[in-house]
């Protein structure tokens, strides 16, 4: 293990952009499919892994939704979430904020209650058994209708004390944030925080809409914000976090070469940028692998890695005192070296 790899492995950090359905490792997918007496269209783990070769976001989403089809029972969602928590525990992630997509499962007749109860039970075990704190974010699927989003939000109201924020994900092109303005107004009125995927494949205008119409607390991805200097200035002025996902960007061709990733430019422009894994089972790495990929490609200094780790807590939805306690852990770690 190189010195920088060891440094990344040991530094305390949070993850703020993680789709729990995107942590579905092929081995667990086959195990749950067998348990639920379902047949995957792939004959082996190796064949499934070979299919993880995407050219764009839509090609990835097609296989992502196909994999989610085997998730049926509450225990399936528990097992999925628990596997992720065990993984990040080994990577010294102390806090995670997890997206889940109930609409993905509703179309197959899987009740909202089964989805959220399984995830919630695992998150509770993550806190008590692994010491990992967490927040849950319900993501609206932007390729579906406003009517579907309304129904999902209404179901979520029964679990308000379990859900911190409402997000927006899935196919970005052709589905601007403005499509869901009324949903997000209702979410805010109900006391939820809001976040949105914007500026991954969509233009900077989508980021403006997320800020001005959805009143988001964070932008998920946000790479294309850099095309608009006025937007960059506004993000910096308002200290809006960007939850960047380097390996996802590479795998989905948002960037063609990791040495061209905009992370350092974002830092240099004073943006509150964080490093996350997005859909790690599909994109080839969890949080530490994402840190390592950009550290190697962009020659990040230890000071920059420390800043990114601090940012991960600053940008979280933790209470302010807890944020500061976590940031102190990062500082204490870096001061020992």
C-alpha cells in the first residue's frame, strides 16, 4: 500500500452521494435472486460484471433498474444496506447519507413500507454495531411523471421522521428540475430538505433551476456548473456543496480521462466539493477508491485530501455540533502525521 493510499484509507470521512440500489454487488444479486426464486438474464457473476461497460448514463440506468428487479422483501433491502455499511466501515466512513428510489420498486408492486423498513433497520444496526451515523434521502425519478412523484411523496409523509431530504435523480437530459417544482415546494412545506442531481449530463441551466426553483441545499454532481462563471460565483457565495463522483464520471463518460477531472478546479474556485461513490458496485469503487483515483490522477496533496474529508462533514446534514466534532477528528488525524 502506497503512502497516499494508506492516508486515504485511514482518514475519517463521510459519504453524501450514494444510491443504495447502486451498491448491489453481483454476488449478492445472485444470492437474493436465488432466495426469491427469480432468474437473472445473466448466467454468472462474471457475465454480469462484463455487462458493466456503459457508454452513457442511460445505458447504465437500464442495467441498474434490471438488477433492482430482484429486490422484493424487506430482508432484501436490509441485506443490501447492511453489505454497504460493512464495506464503508472498512474504509473509515463515519457518516453516510443514502439515496433510495421507492418508485423503482413500486412499479414492480413492492410496497414503500418494505423498502424503507429494510433500509432503516440496517441503518439502525449500522449506528449501534458499527458506529456509522446516517441520513436517508428519498429520490424522485425524473423520467417518471409528476403524478408518480406526488404519490411517492404522499407515501413518504408516513415516514417523515425517517427521511431527511427529497432528491431528484435518474435520466437528466430532457427532464429539467422545473418539471418537479410543485413537488419540491410541497416537500419543503412538509419540512424536508431538498437536493437534486444537476449538471452531470444536463447543462448549467439545470443547476440554476435546482437552486432557484427547487431551493436545494446541495447539488449532486454539478460538473457542468464550471461552464457558467456566474453560476460558479453563486455556488461559492451561497456555499452550496457539490457531491462529486469521480469514478462515476469516468465510467459514464462525463469525463474522458481522470486527469481532466474538474475536482481541483472546483477547489481552486472556492467551491464546497466532496468526493463520493454514487453507484459503487457498477462504477468500480467505493469512497476510498474514488479518493485514490483523483489523488493519483490530479496529484492531490495531503492538504487537499484533508480539505475534501472536512468538506464531506461540512456539507452533510448533521447537526452543527456533530459536524464540528467530526471535523475535529479529521484535524486530529492530520495533525498526528
